[in-house]
């Protein structure tokens, strides 16, 4: 498996080992550093050599240095296009603060230069990890999304974005810069508090107009540039950039800077006009504007200065430029030419129709279209860059950029943005213009079309939709949040498209919110479909009961709209959800209610509609399977055929799940395994980036692994577990993926790797708040098995107690979800160590007290062998009774062959056992069997010694 750009995908532990190789550490040193065994290090090194297709550790060390070396710039750090002037005192103060505090906030008014100072210092102070996150366009509630996007993180089941961020930052040194926090102070404070508490080596640098108010926060105040020095230097530098031949009297420059109170943004805006006005005219114009404002009250003088220069710059614009300027304020983030055209074309077209379109700068100077049209533009929606309107808008954008009222971002696609102080000024002008409602409608229409275009590309391989979405996500969210309430075509298209995009981007919880909002904006006939999709997305993050409620709501909306088809599908899916995912309900749904839902679905259905027929067949089959004791897998056949007729791989997989469930319930474990493999084959046909396949993908992988384990197909179980661990959604769960790797690795005899995974699994479970997870108990019991086989009694009992804790009960007799595997562990340890004092009780427990489940075949085969080895009088009966386990489980078949070889001294049976365990790659079991063959015993002893699991005297 490879990652982006063909880079081999490595696990987190392999990444740690690779980094240590880059430090030229020995295996023993790596083991000590990572608290793992040397054997595990060797295994990871071998895996890395294979994955990177290199032959020695030296090559891996070079790869490690290339992969783990600190980036030359903090990720996301803007590249300044102008020189940094002054601020020596503040720079030193900030570096000192960062050296002594983990939260430092640059505090000062707008336009004073906080962001530029943060960029300058971050460029030299960062430790190589973290990121620079501009929050200026981010709305309340989306801070985690902004940070996760910058860090390249995704949300997973049971791992919200904040948890993913914390896990990513971990304990390594990192600098997280949060720029422009003033409108999100409470949100940012909560986010930072969690990060600092969980990530002891992370430092946060914030910029804001007010402090965050957290304990330990250190503030560095950023004020105006000092006059008679840095302020004049800044003016001269920026003026020379637009007019290299400018000659200005120092006294005139000093007067201008004094009138502007040393505020950097005001100075830069004024300097941008020197090429067209000259210093003397500029000085006079500023004087007039400032005198008008001096009569105001209740505002800081520095605010007057900045407002004055903005008013003055605005008044110098042509009316068309003013209209474009204020309309662009609807973009909270950046915008490209297509987006700008979508909201400003009317102003440009209206000006052209009136014969007043500007053909150059409003005043003589160097403005023009050249600075706006230099780079090719890729657009996702409305506004063709090649139209006359787009050309006119590009011309105006160029002039606004020349005047520093918009900022051009260089790159493959042309994008611009307004500094937040300038945008707020332009927004006030828009509000006063009477055009705001129309402009916001144009912005909503642009957002809807852009989102829909991007959403249509999420299934394309090697497409750049995700990067393009990230560039516009804040504006799409803003448009959705401010859309008018009630049914609205643009708002509906935007919300539904955002649901698709955020699901594909793995902002899973946000996705559900957008689909719910889409239903509120939808026409009656479409609302049910939005709620159906929301129910699909829920499976990735929440309980089935939440999906059930959404399905009932969808059925109600469909019924109100007269959509009998939609009503039938929603009700049928609700029935399937109840029967298929019962563990997802805190309280069982009454049988009478489920039965009525099924009848209502049939009453609403058109029997000639193939899709509806498939859903009805699924509901009827799952309902029958829930009440039919001993039902055969063939009960699901009509549902499978109906799904195949509908041509829907998701429905086919769901129907096959019923067949597999019935097969496993009937003890036909090999059939269940075969059916699960068939479901795996369907996965490539499902759209992974759309919610419709969420439940099926999650369930298919889980069931495929479980069926492989219960059928004793350990290689298949390991392959599936590794696929789960590497999956971007499934592998993000803090402990579910490891819970599948651990027991598989234990059964394969790869003990050190299992223990390595077990530690991460347990820490992840504890970090999640120790939720009841009976399904995790077999994995925890498998760790107890390792320690028992190695003779470590204390750790064996410790992990047995942990397994009980995971089930949420204190009485082992009540931990039925772990009963069969726990019985197997106790039996197998007794057999290996030769402690037979409780053999009879252990055997009886494995055969008589273990409820039907997924692991009883292991327990019964191992118990039959213990009965033979302990010389129990019913050993032959137990062997015969366990034969069924051997028929359905390859591990059990090999174990029983060994037991028969022991019982009858049959070398052929022992040879069959060796071959059986070899096929499974079960190292410990193969070695333990070789001990029973005199000519191969030495080989067995060597392997067992390597595993640290040398058996007791009876086994030898």
C-alpha cells in the first residue's frame, strides 16, 4: 500500500522506528527509546526495508532524514512579499516570551502589524512541527476544522477533529500559530486550553485584539511604529516600491507618518498613492481628511487615523471601483477572478452600460489590468474568466491591488483577499449602499454553484477537488450560515453539496449538520432524500438509533410531499436498521412498532419499482431472520436477488450480511467467511467519498475480519486488520483497529508486535474515557494469553482484569461477550504450562458454559487437547465433541490433529498439525507441535525460546 505520491504507507510505530534509524540508533537503543522489544524493532526494520525497496539500514537512515527533517518553513506560513521594517524590541520580546511560556498572544488594534510580526518570528522560532492558521475567515464553531485542514488531518469514528489534532501534535515540539482570533476568542480559548493540556511540548502563538484569558498566557503588546525612525522607514520603503525615483523631503514624510499615528497599515495605504499624487499632494489630502475626523468622539485617535486613510483611499476610487471594492467584502476568505466576477459583474456591467467604465486609474498612475491577469485561473463555478465582464473585473482588481486595497496571492491560480481591517471597512460601505441583499444573494448563488461543481468531483481519482475546497470552504460555510431560512434553491444546493464535500473531506460530524440543514432548505419532494443521506452519514460517527430517528423523519417528510416511493424506502431502511444494528440502540425498539413500520412500508410501495422491491425484500428478510430460530443463510437469498436486480452494490452487501449472520449463527463459519469475502469484493464498487456507503464499508471490514478469525483463516484476518489500520477513516479510531490486530498477531505467534499494539490500544481506550467496549475484551484477553504463555503470572492476571474492565461488569460470569475467548485463554495457558490442577473444570467450562459466539471453536479444540494432555477420562468424548469445531475452523482443525497425535502417538496426525499451522503461519503453535516430533524438536525449541514462551515439562 502506498500513500500520496506513491510514498509507501507506514504505521505510526514504523514511522517512529524509521525516525530512530535516521538518528543512527542500534536496534537495542531503538527498543529502549520506544519501550518495545528488540525483536519488534527487527520486525519493523524488515517491514520498512520491504516497503521502501532498499537493502540496508543506511538507505533507511537517508529516507528517514528526508522524511523527518524539519521543514524550512512552518506549514502554512505566508511568504512575505515586502521587507520587514522595525519592530526590533517587539521581536525580541516575543522570542523571549515564546521561550518561557506555552501560550503567547500578540495584542494590538487592527492594522498595527500583529500578523506580520507573528510571521517574522514564526519563521525563526518554529521547531519543525505545527502550522500557521489564519482564522480571519473562520466562523464560530469551525476552529478545529481550520486547524485540521492546515495539519492535513481527518475525522474518524469515535475520534472528533479535536482529538485527532491532539493525537497528531502529541508529545513532540510544535508551534501552532493562530492568527486573527478576536472574533473567536471563546472558541479559540477552549481549543487552546485542550491542546495545551494534552500536548505538553506544543506552544501556541495567537494574534488578537484582546487576550484569550487563559491561565499562563503571556501577552506582548504591539503598538504603532515609533515616529522619527521606523514609521518613516516603512513609508520610504513602500513608496519606493511604487515609484523608485521618488524624492521626498524627510520633514514631509515625518509629518505624514505623524498624522497617521505610526499605524503600519495606514502608512502602507498612503504610500501606495505616492506614485500618482506625490508626497506634497498626499500630505495635503490627508490633512483635510483628518481634520474632518478630529471632531469625532469616543474612538481611539489611532482608529481615526486608519479610518481617515481608508476614507481618503476610497474617495479617490472611480465609482465603479468603489462598487467592486465594497461588493468584494462579502468574501471572508480569498477569492479568484470567477468568484469576484460572480458578485461584481453587475456593477461593472452597469457602469459600462452607462458609459462610465474606467479605462485606467482614477488618477494618473501605474494601475491597470496587468497585475490582475498574470496567472491562469481555474474556476469551479460561475464567472468565465474569458468573458468581457471578467476582463473588466480583472482590470478593476488590478487597480485595487495597486492601491493595496486587495492583496494578490501568487500561485498556480490567481487569488486575492482583503486584509480584515480593510474588509470590515468595505463591508460597512456595502451595508450603507443599499446593495447588500442583492450582493449576498449573488454570493450565495456563487457558493451553491461552486460547491455543487466540487461535490461532483469527489469520486474522481487524482483530482484536486480537496485543495480547491479548502481554499473556498470558509466562504461556503459563511454563505450557508447566513442563507435565508426556509426553502431556497441556492441554500439547498449549497447545504447538500457542503454535506457531500465535508463527508469526503472527513469532517464527518459537520457533514451530518449540513445534510440536516439541506432538508430545512429543500422543497418538500427533496427533503426526505437529504434526511436519508444524513442517516447514512451518521453511521460513521454515531449510534444506529440516531440513524433510525432520521429515517423516520425522512419517511414523514416524504409522506407529506406525497412521495410514496421515498416513504417506503425510508421505512424499510428503518426496519433493517433495528434488526441489523441492535447494539446501536440504548433501548430496544418494541417489536410491534417495528412490525407496523414494515407494514407501512409495504402499503406505500410500488411492487414494480426494482429499488423499492430490494429495500422491502431486505426489511422482510432481516425481520424473518430476527425471529426464526436456526434459520438457514438461504433465507437471505430473495433479498440478495432483489438487490442484484436493482444493481445497487450497497444493497447487495447488506443482504449478504444477513446471509453471513445466519450462517455464523448456524455454526457454518466457513460459509460466513466465504460470504464476508464476497462483501469485500463489492467494496471497490461503492463510492467511498459519499455517505451512502458509510455503514456498509464499516460493517464489511469488521465482519470480514471477524469471520476470518472465527474460521481460523489467520492470514486473511491479518490482511483485513492491516487494511483497517491503514484506512483513513477506520484506522483513525483510537483503539478499534488495534483491537483487531492484537488477537490476530497473538494467534500468529507474533507476540512482541501484539504487545506493542496492545499498549497503544489500551491508551487509546483510556483517552476516550474508558467506554464500555465488550467487543474489545477478546483483544485484551489475547494480551493475557501472551503473558500466560510466557509464564508471567502477574501480567497475565493484570490483563485478565483489564479484559473484564472493558466489558463494563465486575463479575466474570456476566462478561458473556468475552466468555468464549477467555475460556480459550485459560485452557491454552494451562496446556502450555502443564498446570492441570483445574483441567476438568476448565474443559467443562469451555464445552458447557460458553454461550454461542465467535470464538467457541478455539475454546473447544484447545479444551479437547487439554483433556488429552491432562489424562481426563472423557478425553475421547471431548475429541469427538470438538470435531465440529475442526470442520469450521482451520486453527481448530490443526489443534485437534495435534491432540489426536498426542492421544494415539500418531506421527501422521502430528505432521498434519504442523502443516496446518504452517499454512496459517502460526509460529508458536507450529513450534509447540514440532516439540512432539523428536527429529524436529530442536527447531521447535529454538522458535519457542525466541518467542519467550518455552513450555512446561509436560509439553516438552
